[in-house]
C-alpha cells in the first residue's frame, strides 16, 4: 500500500466483498503430497453462514514427517524474503480480509488492523535478522483471535533467525493460515523451512512431545501453556519456550478522569473484537463518587453498539468464535444474572454465535476466577483511600498483561504505574491495540514468559547465542512458579 495515498474503507469494503462467496478447500501447502491425513476439517462461519471451506487435518504421522523434512535455512537474503512476503500480504489484502471475516467473524476495521499488524511483524523482524545461528526446529502454535497477525508474528521471528518452522494454527482458523503460508512460500521461504500442520490437540501434542523440537512459541490459554511446559520438560528440557497467555486485565478510573475519554476507552477495551483479545479489559474499578454518572454514560454507550454481521459496515461487535465459546460465556452471564449482578446487556441476533455486550457487578477482581474471553465487562467501585488495596488485589490475581489508568493527578500516574505488575500499561487511553515496534506486547506471571512480541528482544530468543540472562525482566519466566503448575 502507498501509505501516502491509503485506500479508503469503502474501497477496502468493496474489495473484500468480491471474496464473500468464496469457498476455500485447502490442502496444507507444504509437502502437500506427504500429508497423510484423511480427515477433512470443515471450517464454520461464526455468524451461522455456510461453511467457509475445508482443510486436511495433520496427523501425528504428518508431524513426524515434517520433523524429518524440516531444514533450518541460512539464506543471506532472509530479510528481503520476509519483506517480499509483507508486500504479498498487502497485495492480497482483500482475500485475507474476507478470510478473517468468514473464519473469525472480524469487522472490517479489525481486519485492516490485523493485516497491518501482520505486515508490521514481517517488516520489523526482517529488519532484525540476527548473525547468531538458529535454534533449529521451532513449533509456532497460534490462536484463533489473531489468526493472521499472531500466526505471522511467531513465524516471521523464527524464520528471521533462520529456524525451520512447524506451524500449527488454531482449528477454528486454518484457512487464513493456509493462505498466509502460501504467500510466505511464494515470497521465497523454502518449503522445508516452513511446514503447516492444521488441526486441533492431536498435532499440537505430537509437536510438543517430540525430542527433535528446539523451541516453541505459543499464544493461547494459560492452561495450555502449562501443559506444553510439562510436555517439553519430558521431551527436551532444553527447548526454548515463549508463552503469551491470558489475563484478568483491570482499569482504574478515579474521580478526576475525563468521563468521555474514559467511557470511550472502556467501550473499546472491553468490547472491540467482541472482547476476544487477551489484552481486553475484564475488570473496571470506578471511584464511587463518580460511579453512578460514569456507569450511566457507559451503559448508554453500550446501547449504541451495533451487534451483528461483520460484513455490515455499521457493525461494531461481531460474533464470538464458536458455539463452545458462546455457551461458556453465556453460562458465566447466566450465573451472574441468577445472582442479580447483571447491570446491563443489549439485544442480540438470533442466528450465529453472538453474545451481547454485558456489564456485571462484582466486589473486585478477586471475584473473577478465570478469564471470560468475550464481550463481558465486570465493574467494581472503590473509595478514595482504597487505591492501594485495589492495586494489591489486581497484583494478587497472578496475571499481569494489560492495565489501564484514567486520572488527571500526575503523582497518581507515577504511584499506580510503579506498583501495578503488568506488561503493558496505558494511561488515559484504551488498553488494546499494541503497535509492533513502538509498543512491544507481553505479560508477566500467569500472563506469559516474555520476551515481548514486536520488541527488540524477541528474535534473539530464537537463536543459539541468546541464553536467558538471569535477572533481566523478560528471561526465564517460564521457570517461575506461576507457569510451572
Ligand atoms: C492476544 O489477544 O492474544 O494489544 C494478544 C492488543 C493485541 C493483543 C494480542 N496485540 O490488543
């Protein structure tokens, strides 16, 4: 894209529309003929539309064959190849947007942001191709909520360092991953340096049990990260592991905050992408003297949110990923409703896996047992003299991904941000949408191991000359008690 003359959203909308009826029937593009799987996975459209397409699932035998064929690559023009892949992603934006909308239910602004992030990862890591030798064979296990950006970011970093990559996309979103891998190969990444292994738990388990594995980059739930850690400990205890996991992300709004700014930040942080971001706001703390007014503004803004078809430009909030997710989130809301704690909710389409943006009252973050990965916001109030107790409660959750603060007291900014343990802290703005390069993204404690994605320490971890340095903030986190469980 010519950034001096960026395409309008209307032009992008029209371009995306051309692929609306496309069905994708992919065979994994790497070692196509070697893939033995007979099992075809049908990819559902979360809005309830016709299936998006099908993909062959990789078996444990396919994982074994991919390990045998995997070859690290030391091409001197790795940076040029990754930059060429970025160009190809841009050139094929309309098809990638359509895949993101169909497989993941993403609205157009979310599609645009996601493609930009994927391209940014490719270019950022291309600019950091290291001298040091690669680890060898690296598994990249990625989530459905950023099926292009996170998928590409993990792979691009591992490839920039010269590793052979075995990539397993989430079972809900294999087709956008498949298209991305085709483009990466077209850009010049050798077939044996990048293998796509679509499927669910089976190929994932086969990957992390294999002693030939030298490293894993994983983004997903804390529980799965713990399972991978155990599996690696048995297979190859020296394997490198990066995990980016969940969060119970909080925001504090005190009585000096600008209400319009705070409400807009809350709406975006809690409900954009239907709340399906690990960075999303889960627990809002509002100072009690402004709570009635602020919550009235917030529920008004929730009523203005348009829920529905991600292909409709007026839509703000699309579906959640699948019926299982919908049932889990709905059960959480139902429990809160039975206890009389649902403060607000908005109308929902009947078809498709929609969840209405919902506000639930809680006493504090300690009332949340686990991350609810959807458009559900919990709200608590605090008194002026309780701010340190709120910080202690947030830190006691054990997670530490994003945190937001809205205040106009300078000393308070310093006081609070010095004390809250979170990887990404945002003041007087929303707390989602970290930008590659300028806002490296990653958490602490139960939220991940570091190093942060899109930051300078990420690619070096995929090389042999970057042993964890004791005492530095982003090293050896996987060895902490939190993720050892
Ligand atoms: C995730 O949701 O798994 O800052 C991580 C953000 C995104 C979050 C991605 N980079 O909102």
